[in-house]
């Protein structure tokens, strides 16, 4: 992520949005498990980042700071509303609308994707948060701890629990 | 449990799965609009605060000027401002008389 330009906060946010917009939305989607909401909350994240830009401490990485806002925004949303159960078919349709693959390949892929989605969806939100930051965004364990504000040991144990679930799910896919 | 799947496998599968989840152009536009609006209102507020600060500064300067004006001058001015026209005339005549006697 590029260094923050203090004189032009709007440009800073635009830059961050172009570099991290998609990833921020994916992270929020994994945490909330709601496609529509993830779009709204991603917007909210960047607007909040703009408003809080003067609080940004240059000692921490801008990326870490931005994802902390995203994770907190998603968490606050989950506290406010009950998690909505999105029909898996609806999500699969949204995620794979292009027709690059033939029908059989697509069906197989959607089956695998549904398996992974089901596994991630069944994880508690704190494990989903760790999964999103570690596996999807590629943050290190210490950065995940910094973003989520939980001790390093807790992050490691959550990651280990999530990993166990995901490995079982992947094994099921491989066996099939 | 099959432990042959590494972290890389899990990451790859999840990233592939989420590859089509992107922040829409509409959302990006909305963020730009909202930040631009917030920026403009912040600038207006700052301008307002600037004007208020200048006004407050001017009041302070005036107060300091009064505070550091010699007391005799202030009393004389006080007389000039608060006394009746007749008293003022009397005062001026006294001043003229004293100048003539000098």
C-alpha cells in the first residue's frame, strides 16, 4: 500500500480503494456470509477510513489499519443483526455467472465451492475472521492479531481450529 | 483427518472461490461522492472556525489595548463619554482657562 498523502485524504482513500477494495469486500463477505451486506459494509469501511484518517498512526501499516476498520465494521454489523442465511444456490449463481467451463465442470466446481462455502459458513464468526485475514488476504499471524485485537496465541489456536475444519472439507472434495 | 492439505491449498481454494467477489464501480463512486461531500463540509466548518478565531482574536486585542491604556487617559475618556453636555462644556472651559493662565 502506498504511503498516505496527508494533504489529499480523498486521493488517499481512492488509492486504497483501488488497491484493496475487492479484498476488503471479500474479507467482509467471509465474516458476514452475506454478499449484499458485504458491498454496503465495504463502502462504509472506506468512508469511515476517510473520516478517521487524521487518527491514523504512521507507525502501523496503512493496510493493517484499514483492515481493522473493515473487521470492526463487519463485527458491529453481526452484533446488530442476526446472520442471514443466504441460499447456497443464489450465491453460487452470483459467483459463477460466466460460462467458461462446460456444464459438467461447472457443476463439479460448484459442488466443491459449495462444500468450502458450507464449511466456512458453519465456522463461528471469530474463526471466519481469522480465515479471511490469513487465507484470503494473506496477512501473517502477528498482523491478524493486530487487526483483530486479540493475543497472538488466541489467533494461532483459532487458526488451528479453522484449519482442521477446512482440511476435512478439502479432503471430502478430493475423495469425491 | 487428511492432513496432506497445506495452508497454501486452503488459501488457493478460498481465493479462487472468492475471485468473483469484487467491490462494484457503483460502490466506488458512492464512496468518492460521500468523501467529497464530507471534505467540502469539513472545509466549510474550518473556514467558519477560522472566521470565528479571527473575530475572537480581534476582541482579545481590543481588550488588551484597553487594559494597557494609561489609567488617566481612560478616566478622561470616561468623563468625555459619560458626562452630560453641560458638564462637558464646563470641563472644556476649565481646560481652556487653565491653558490661558499658563
